C-alpha cells in the first residue's frame, strides 16, 4: 500500500523520526500482552459469513467466523497483525 490509496502523497512507511515524535509523550510500553477473555474464544462462530443482508435471516446472533477474527475486531487490529510475524 502507498499514500495514493489514502488520497494523499504521504508514504505509509514509519520513519524513525516520526516514530520518535509519536511516542515521545508515552509513559508506558508501546505494545502490551492482553490475555483473551473466555467469552471471546468460546463462540458461537459462524461457519460461513453472510455476503448480503438477506442471508442474515434466520441467524439469531450475528457473529464472527472464528476466535481470531473476534479478537482482532475487539482490539481494532487485523487478524494478520494478531497472528504476529
């Protein structure tokens, strides 16, 4: 991805200088480990995610495909980032 997709000319790469400015006022760690709460990992999960609104008929409670997707949504991150390198 590059800045064009965001409608500007700014690169999406984080330079050391920008990182330093963003974290200069932080008092705690940048990343923290959060243990998943039991409710997020026990389900229920959908076997197939509905593609259109009409497919939601009959589903009592809209949900996620799996625990990883639910946790990613809860903490506002991609499931790829949640998986780590």
